[in-house]
């Protein structure tokens, strides 16, 4: 059932003690691959970014080449436990068919007689995409009966959906109870970069953290405090730190309940010799409306009634200089409200500085992946994570349920 494979890198062995897809004998077998095809659509239900589909291709193509009967399953959006055409995976099946240059059958459901019939007719190398798992409320409830039905479709289970690995759902932790299971290539790659590199970074190691709230990044800061050399803080979360230090920040977003925690972490990082950077200037406005009046002011001179919505040019220069000698860069969270043009320059400038650095560059979480794509630098980065919440959980040092549920490797001497 399981074949010997010596191709894994030492880094992988160090951080992922789970079977991988290339260690299973899957020829002629039904292989259930949990993928993350939760892709964005426009109002016409056209896919606007297929990078998550493309990221799963190595595992899918490997299974096809090995002669497996490939059953793919994913969630899409939040259909609230019932069918909703806005969240159908049918357009994904069409895009996947183009990318694979191979027919992809599509099931109108993910369980039931019709699905079982389609699976029974599959031949070696065939691909079948199931309809949205979240059309069934049992998926998010991790219902054991639902997991059994899904498991009954296959002989092996592969989890290649890193973006859903932090969820204890039927398709991530339920199915592995009933089938031999392994990690897909994307899952392995995510773990290698996010966990392996953080544990053993080439120094100087710089972490850039942004986004709206400190509360979402506290765990990351605490886990990195003994590993990182510099921390650059941008986005709305920066102003909680600044306000906690006793300075006025106008009407900028702050989390008053996080003041004490922010102070504690800042002082702890400083005492550990970590260089801690906050914005020295910012782009402010009174509203988020497109076309609203904007100003660039020093961080400590934000007027009442105005809010900081992006880092300013002096901060961009400061952050860029801090990144100049970095050998490892981890970036999680944008520097401002980059979706609006007037507040996008800080995020895009940092994206270019990261891309230009002679460093291993890892980006992920929040909307950072979207930001680097819009900045046009995604091809210049070492790795872009497909997981938002999952990458944060991993960077906090937490175990992910979807990974923990997979079959452990046997010791070499077993």
C-alpha cells in the first residue's frame, strides 16, 4: 500500500512527519484529494484569480500520471449549508479542465447515489470534481456520518488544501479517520516554507506585519520574538502600538483593549535585541470615500477627525532601508487600505522593496497575496502562501488540525 521514497528534503522531514502523496501506491486506486478552490469571482461569476487552482496542479497531475482515479473536493464561500448557485464549483471545473488540458467531470453534489455512480464509472487517470462541500451543513460541523460518506468514495485521502488546514471540518479531519491519508505537494511546500524557514532562518530575518488589528497577530509576534532580528509594523495595527505609547493618533483605528499587550510585546522584543519599527509618517483622510481629501503627516501629528489609512513616503524609505540587508523576509498583512488607490502606495512600495531584496521572501495571510499580485511582483517572490488563517496559525507555532489528522510516517528503522 505504501511505497518507499527517498526524495524528500531534510527540511521537509524536520517539519512534516506525515506521509506524502508520493509515498502511496495509488495506481488504479480512487484518490480523494481535498483541494482549496475557494477562488474569487466577479459579479458575472467569472474567476478573477485562479492561483489557488494552479497551486494544486502538481498534486493533481502526479495522481493522474500515476494512474489514479482522481476525486477532487473543495469548499467555496459561505453558502450556509445549502445549495446556492453563487457558490457553485461548476466554473472551477471548466477552468481546471483548461489548465489540465484534460476532461474534468463535474458532480452536482458531493455525496449521494449520483456521485457514487460517477465514481464507479471512473477509469484510471480520470478526474472528477465534486460540488461545494459546504452545501451540506455537516461539513463545517465535522459530522462523522458525512465524513464516512465522503470517505466511502475513495481508497486514499490526500489533503492539499493548506488554506483549510486550520479548520476541523469533515473533509479535513473526518475523512482521515477512515482512509490511509497523506499530504499533497502544496501542503508540504507550505509547511516547508512557513514552518521550516521560521525555525531555521538565514539571518538577518525580518518580519513585516500589517493589517487592521494587533489582536490577530499577537500570537505571531510572541512566537517570532526569539527568532526574528527586525519587526516592521504597518497597517491599522501600528496605531494601537503608537496610542499605547501615549501618543495621539486622531481617529485612526485602535484596539484599546490591546494597549497593555502591545506595550508588553514591544518592550519584550526590544529587550531581546529585536529592532522594532513603527511608521514615522502616514497618509490620512477623514473618510474612506474615493476622492476624499488626503494629507501626508508625521505619525505624531494626526489631527482629530482624521484617520491614518496608509504608511507615508518617509516610512516607505525607513522600511526599505531596514529590508536592505535581510536574508529572510516574512510578510503578513498590508500596510494600508490598498484596495483604494489613494491608500495603496505604501503597500505597493513595500512589495517592490521585498521583491528587490536579495533574500528568501515569503508572503501570505490577510490580503497580502492579492497586494503583491496587484503590485506586479508576485513572480519575483520566493513563495506566496495560499492560506490566510492557516498561515497565521502555523506562524504562531500551533498545530493545524488538517495536518495532525494525516497518517504519520513510520520511523526509518521500523
